[in-house]
């Protein structure tokens, strides 16, 4: 896929670590960014919690593996068999 995936996280966020591990385990390439460095951008888009996934400029709040799985499937990054 040519879409760029960015994962906005915070160091003290356990959910962020889970999502990061999930993406890594699946072999999905992504760039991790510290959300505190992008606070104005993220809050201007209505986001107040991490982790936040950005795919090709579209932002998603992703607080569970299931949400990330659904997002990745809908964007063509995963097939049904790749999810687990």
C-alpha cells in the first residue's frame, strides 16, 4: 500500500503500546509520533485521546485492537485471515 500510516501515541499510554505491538506483529509499516508534539493539530481535528491512527490524512481514534483491525481492513491493509 502506498498510504502512509502514522500512529500518534504518548509514552505513558498502555493502549498505545498495545496498538503499536499489534501493528508491528502484523507487519504493517507505520511511523510513530509523540502526540504531545502535535497537540494543536490533533485537537483542532477534535481528538483528545490517544492512540490516534492517521491513514493518508484521515484520522481515527483507535482504543482497541478490534477498532484498528476494522480500520485496516476498510483501508485495504488486511484481509480477514490477516487480522489475528
